C-alpha cells in the first residue's frame, strides 16, 4: 500500500509513536500489534525514499520513556520528531494533565535533543520561550538548570539520554521553533468548509462556502483577536514573551472555555528571567509582531491528530 501511495505521488507521511516498547505504545493506543506495524511502515516508507514525521503524545504514561523514543527516532531516521502536548478535551481529559513544572522539564529536554534529532513541539508554544532563554543563558555561561529551576524529571531525562548515547550523537544544526499559533500564521478548514484557528481549537470564524478564506483570516474578530497579544489574560497577558509565545490558545479554551485565558501548563512568572536586557534584544516589539508575516510551522501532517 505504501508503494502504491508513493507511486501515486505521496512524498511523506506522519506516524504516531507514543512509547518505545510494544507494551507502552499498544496499551496507550488500545490496539495490540500497532507498535510493530508502526515500525514496519516507518522503515518501509524510509526505504521508498519518503519523508517520515514521528509524533509523540507527551502524557503521563511515557514521561520517563521520552529518551528511548528519541533513540528510536535517531536509529530509524525521520525528517522531524514532534512532541505533541495534549489538549485535554474529550477522552483526552482522562489521560492526566502534566504539571507546569513537568512541562518545563520536558520542553528543556526537547530543546536538548534538538541537536540529535530534528525536534519541534505541537501545542507547546512556550517552547519558543525556552529556546530564547537557553540562547541567552548559553551566551552568558549560566547554568540553565539552576536559573530555570528545572526539576528531577529533567535530570532523569538527561541522564537517560546520556546512557543511550544521545549526547554523543549531537551533531546537527538545531531546528529553530517557528513563530505560529492558532489563527496567527495558521488556519484550519474542516471537511465541511468551516474555518477555525487550528485543528485543536473548535471555535469557528465563518465558512469558505460563504466568505473568501483571505477575508476570514484577515478580518474576522476571532482571528484578529487571537493575533492581538494584548488581549491575552492572566500571566500570558503580562508576560514579556507573549508576542513570540502566547501560550496554547487551544489548551486555554479546552481547560477554561476562554481562548484568551493564560496557558494552563506554563509556570513561568512574567519578568522573572534574570537577563532582561539581553532578552529584549531578541524579542519583537509590538509593531514588528503586527507587521511581520509568520511562517507556518504546524501545517504538517500532525494536524489531524486532534485532542487525543
């Protein structure tokens, strides 16, 4: 079937890998044998010359397994590994939310392994904050663990990565996180033509059956509101990173019902980063953020994944 797809013009596919073992992955997916099928499809696609993106739902069942998942990505090869942070809606509510501290530890781990495998996050927009913080701290020579207050989960993930030799394999250029968010550099059109800020945010802004897509994207109240960082509430609204991060609007809506609420899985206290002068040189001002077009960093094959 993959050969037929490739012959028909398909150049890539995304696959879900939510555990490094059959027990972890199959139990999470609820389908015995799907771990082996996933690896077979992965290797077959690579042999055909197709691009493969691997998506991992970061949840409580695999928090300690992430280095082993990265090892598989490094061994089998992939154009991209995406750590997808759960939007807790529907059945996803039963999977157990991460604490802000755990999220911070995982985001910094994803940043670390970005030198070993091409890595990004989905619905973890504060990864852009982490990347900027780590850039400044690398330049100043400060210990990021101490400055950022990283916890035991981060240390465990780093130690396991070292045991697996992932640190020694670090030899690639880091993939920079792209500045997109729901309705900001990204738009989702359903199969019925309704237009949404993303596939994870069910609020609608119109239909392409009735209004041209550019008009909806550029002028609808929902889209223009989501692109206005000054409308964000709580800590997000007061945060110096709000114009490059903005938090997950989908998770904010899923947890609180308000798409402008603060990011529930972020524990950063606005203004607490110690090198504000160095940071300010890297952050856009309000005019830049309004006038600069954003690249589409999440319009990949992982968008079909939904909430859970």
